[in-house]
């Protein structure tokens, strides 16, 4: 118990929590945008891989870090556009399309890495984003600009969704596309825009790992974070503020299990500590999801003129 109190009292622990949460915040916001418009995007895992690779490769080639982030966003948007074509235009299964996007994006990224570095055994490195030492808030001062961007995007997306005509259109096509069409809203255009924007955020989430958290690209670095983001959207009841809370909660458990393993007094096998954030997150998800109000048109294909 003393070790637990020492961990929670350590500022470095909370710095780690925010660092772990940052890609989850970005990815969860991306999924939330897609699902608010009525489209499930299971391509997030592969899109994050592609964003991590293309962003890192761009910087490795000599481009500025922010350009790498931009390339990652464009990469994510491109896969989002493909997903939108399959699910919105062709009205194919959102589950199958999303999983196909994940397999395609992951395979292309790994293939691109092997082609670019055929004889490399150790991943090449870059100089990543540095911490924002000039900020007065201690925990934020030890983060990189992408962490601050993730935090600022939460109120920005909440404002867009609930205070602007664009956000109203997104929520409307996710709840009742027939009514949206009756008001002159193009369901296909709104859904496509939401998917592309959400997928761009997923690409940025992946780039955080290679341009901020680490300084290299390696296989399996996403490690299921995309699937966690999908679950966090349900936990958040499709609300940006709660999405931030869910990402921080999972990151808290993840950082805690790492510290408990390192404490040296662990009485349980390390696998039990690895399970801790997932088990506690599942419990939290079960408690919240039963009362969650999901978009009524989620995963329902829409064809113009159909009732």
C-alpha cells in the first residue's frame, strides 16, 4: 500500500498517464466522429499503423516534424476516404470494410518499411518532438506539442458537434438520415466528411508514437490501441468530454501496472499486472455501456430515397 501511495504522489507518474493517454484521446475522437455520423470504423488499428509509418518516414527523409504529422493525417484521411466509398457509396458491411482497411493499411506499412530498409536489423531513429518546457503547468511542460493538441481538440470537437450547424448535420445523419435528407442535408457528403476527418485524427494518433513517444517505427507498436479507442467511445457514450476521461482512466491503469511491476515487491506474476488496465477498463465499460445512448443509425447503410 505504501508503494501505491508513493506512485500516486510522484509527478512522473501523472506525466506518464497523460503521455499514454494522448494517442488514445486522438484515436477515440476520430472514432467518435465516424460513429456520430453513423459509420463504424474498425480500420483504426491499421490507420494508426499507417500514420505512424508515413509520419516517421517523412521526418526520416529530412522533413520537419509537423510535416510528418500532416502526412500522417493525409494518410489516415486517404484510408478514411476508401472506407467511406465502401460503406457510404457502395453501402457494404461496415465491419468487413473496417477490418479490410486494417489489414490493408498494416500490410502496406510493413511492406513499405521492408522495401525502404531491406537490410536494417535495428530500426533507424529520428529526433522526435521535445517537451514544452516553457509552459507553467508542470505536467504539461513535460509533454510534447501533440499532447497539448490532443487536449485542445476535445473542447474544439465538442463545440463543433453541439454548437455549429456542421455538428448538427453530423449528429442528424447519425440519428435519422431520412430526416436529414428531408432537410436538404446530403447524408453521403456528411458521412464521408466525418469519416475522412476522423480517420485523419487516427493517423495523427499513430504518428504520436513515432514522432513523440518514441523515435523509431517498429512492428506491432500500435499493440491494440485502436481497438481500445473503439471501446472507449462506447464508454464515453459518444461524448468528447467523456472520451477524454475514458482515455485518461485507461492510461492511469496502464501506467499503474508498469509502476507496480517496477516496484520490486510484486507478489503476482507480471502477466496479472499486464491484464490490470484491460480488466478494469472492461468492468468500467460494462457498468457504463448499459446506459449508453448510441446513435440510432449507427452501422445502418443508407441509400438516398429509401424509407
